[in-house]
């Protein structure tokens, strides 16, 4: 069934006596307007979004897969605490470089080409991790895996933003926020895999656990490679920004289900329209004019979220085992339950209500919950009684719920929807570069600080959500429901 659109000044439809009139494309603005109205029923838009989220799933899986095996890696390779921290954070160092260059490439050569290339990083690196003979090979393979993670996030966020409607249920902000429950689902699946391997491996082969978990990451990557060439197309808005209105019309028909036609005069208009190609100078544009305030806010939210989440979530198995003093099985089950029941559920809630409530209010709420949680954990310290253990676990749950509802979901909303199509790749890439730097610092410092401060480390971590709250109160920018892509057509880039 075809979808019709009411005529507008920029995209008028010619009258027809034989059926619904086709939308007419005269400019990149018309393409953006059609995307904002939503895909036709039965289109591939949701499949494109699902495949983009598949990349996010891999990012989360690979970043969290080593959490339970870090002690075994340290023991097998006789690593010092500093060496353990370097192996753990190698993937994040790779993601720093991958995000910076991936953001530029996403805007320069297009979303499709970058997305079709980056999955090979995951396959090669996962297999190299599984068979690593020493810590140097393992760290190097994790670094290469991080390159794939860093490259993938800018292009995945671009697809989510540029294949979604502007307002209503399932709008751009909601689709981008979906990355959060997908992330926690990946973490939970990694926990389930750990549980499965842990239950079936003989005790004499328990040292293979971390190798199996890391190597399994190649499986979903191969599946994504196999199916995405069938459904993934270039972003129609990006193609239109490059002056390829004919290509944008084809993409709209193939992936979005909208059978639009080019206006007769489109050749002349396209010749006069500015082509918004990717450039290294675009990184500088993030720090000028209206984008400076948005960049500062998105960066603070991203850094604060990454630092606090990585310190707590990556250290969750260690934290729980120290609270409960129980077996590996208890630690795995408790970590799985906390992630599914609180972080994952919080992310689903955020996706559902962000079109009505907005990303700003939800992020404020999330940071407030995290601040209360971390201060409470610092006060409780190392539990010595059953009520204190219950309180500590409840506070961890509150932290993860706040992460899912607030900064976990919307750090990428602010990073992706603060910039129009021409700057979205570098915007997300810049944000991810600094976010990953924060993650690397957190992953490296957490084992050291935890060893020195024990549970007093929560006083230090609490500064992260406090900084996020202060930034949000100082800069009240709401990206949900705002047509940021229209800014490309009101200015020269």
C-alpha cells in the first residue's frame, strides 16, 4: 500500500486522477522532510535500524566480554595490576582512534561503505583473542577490536537518526535510545554465555572460559555481514546532501517504501545546491556558534556516563563477589539479574517515554538516581551484615536503573541529534573519542583505585554524575523532536 503526503512548499505533489500523487523531490530538504514523516508500511526501514543495532550489540558484547575472565587472564599470563588494566582497556584505546577517524569517514565517504567494512574488524580480532598465546597478542587484538567498535558507533547512530521519523512514537530520539537496551541485552547475553560455558566446562579446562567468550564474538559479526548487504542502503539524507537526489530517490523507494519522483528542473537546482561533503574542518565547526554549547553538553554527559558506568558495570562482578563472598556462579547470576531487571528495563522505559518526556528531563533523573546510589554505596562501605548487603545490592540496582533511564540511553541522543546530517558523523565521532578516553581512564584506574580505597572508591565515582547534573542544569538543550537536519538547509557548511 503506498503512502501519500500532503503537499508542502518544498515538496509538492502533482495532482493525479489515476491514484495517489507521488511526492516530488526538488532538494535535499525535501528528502529530509520525507524521512521525517516516517516510512511507508512494509518498508525495510525497521530492518535497517535492526541491523544498525546489531552493530551496537557487538560493541557492547566485545567491550564487556572480558569482565568475568580478567582474573583468569591475569593468572594465565602472570600480569601485574597495571598490566591487567592495560589489557582490559586496550579495546577502549582502539575505540578512541576508531571513533575519531570513523566519524570523519562516515561523513566523507558515506554511511553504507563504512558500515560494510567495519564488521571485519570484529571477526578477525575475536578470533585472534580466542587464540592469543600471550598478553601482547591479546592486548593487540583487543585494540583492533576497539577500532571496529569506534568506527561502528558513528555510522550506527547516523543510520538510526536518518531512517527514523521526527516525532511521535518511534521517533529519532526513541530509535537512538534503543541502543541502550540493546547494549544491556548484549551484556546480559555475555553473562548467559559465561554461565553456560562455566556450567559445562570441566574444572580442568576452566581457563578456557575467557577464550571461548571472546572468540564467540565472531559469530554475530559473521551473521551481520551475511545479511546486511541484502537490506542496508546508503542514508537517503546523506546521499541528497552530496547532491545525488536521484540516488536518494532510489533509496527512499527501496528502503523507505516511498516512491518519490524528481522535479523536472532538479538538474538545475542540484547544480546550484551546495554539496556538504565531509571535511576535517567539520571538527572545528563543532566548537563554533550554536554547536559549541551542544558539544559541551553532549561531551560532559558522555564522559560522565562512561566513567561512572564503566567503573561500576565492569567492576560489577568484583563488587558483588566482595559483597556476597560467594561462588563464581552466584556472582554471575547476581550480575545478570541486576543488568536485566534494572539497566535493561530502565532502557526500555526510556525508549517508550522519551518522545513525550524528552531526553533532557530523563537524563537529569538518571544522574540524580546515580548520585544517590553512589553516595549511598560510599556510606555503606563493605557490608558486614545481611541488611547492609541488601542495601548495597539495592543501591547498585538503583545505579543501573538510573543509567538505563538517563545517561545510558540519552548520551547518544545528545551526541547524534545535536548536529545535522553534514556534521553527525564527526559529532558522534568527537563525542565517542572523548567518551572512550574517559572509559579507558575508568577501566585502568578502577582496579588500582579499588585496591587502594576499597569501597571508598565510590566517593570518587560520584563526581561523574554530579558533573553531568551541573552541565544539564547549565545548558537546557532538548534534542528530542527538534528537526536538527533542517539546519543544513539554513546555512552553508
